C-alpha cells in the first residue's frame, strides 16, 4: 500500500469516527463523535473542527486545487459555526457530515486507491 492509500485510509477512519461510526438503534441513521462532542459547550465543536482541519492540511500537502481546499474550509466553517449554536447546532451536527464531504472531495482529486 502506498503512502497516498495509507493517508486516505487514515482519513476514512477519522471521517467514520466523527460522522458515522454509530447507528441509532432501530434505524439506519448513522452519527459519529462530532455531534456528541458538540454537546459540550464551548469546546466540543472547536475540538472536532481541529480534527477536521487535518483533512484540509492533507489537501494542502497534496496540492489540491485552491477551489477544492476552499470548499473544504467552507464545509469545516459551516459545521463549526452552525454547530456552535445551542440546540439548533446540535441537531445540525447530526445531519451535516463535513468530514464525509471533505473526504469525498479528497478522493475525487487524488484518484482511486486500494486499501
């Protein structure tokens, strides 16, 4: 497995942990630590934003186009900003999967890989 594939595999694990690791019993609804940590006032959304920022650093390291990096920053900013609003933000965090969106952008521009 090459370095790019290892990096994308790590990012897949991160996106899964933050966005869809758990399933709400009796449904197909998936969620991760992002909305759970977002319930902690003041630090929860900032902590998950820092983890999401790692994907943007990877995009920068791999020299993805500036427009793609900007879309990733918008996803992160929207998740952090709206997620910081009490109650409404918590509900938003359960539906808006910024990490999945950013991982899709990375994959689209880095190409397929084998794990």
